[in-house]
């Protein structure tokens, strides 16, 4: 929704529901599958700060600390500190595990930076 999507449906919905949803979105409404909405309400909140999430997202798409530092106008040490903090907050074993946890929770947003 933050990226501007007007609707979310499970892809296995019956065709008539998909057609109805498309028409409603075209008319300016938002359409959200009730199962997806319930899952979203049960999902835990992202424990990472905005900056920790941003740095971890950059790292997840393959940027190293030097590139992230340059891109976000930070020092390499600060980038490493954000990565360590994110790893700790997610109770991850390492950075790769932090990316896995963040991704599985649906918090990682690779399109935002990287």
C-alpha cells in the first residue's frame, strides 16, 4: 500500500471476484482480501528503525558497507553498526540470517533503496 497499490488479492480467488476487484479499483476503491488483512493484523511490527531497515535492505540486494556508506552518506563504521544493531534486534545469528528473518516477515523493501 505504501508503494501505491490499490488492492491485494490472493491469486487463487475465483475469476468473478478478480473481475469485481479490478472494477472496484478502477472506480477508485481499495480492495484488500480479508485473509490478507487478517494476516497483516496478526503480523509482528518491524523492530528495526527506519535507518536500520534501509541499511539492511541495501545489504540484502548485494551492496557492501562501502557502497552503502557512499549511497546513504554515512561512514562505513556507522553502516556496520546499523547492520550489527539490526542483527541483534532480529535475534539473528549473522547478517544473512537477519536478511532471511526480515524477508520472511515481509519487512524488507528492496525496491526502496539499493
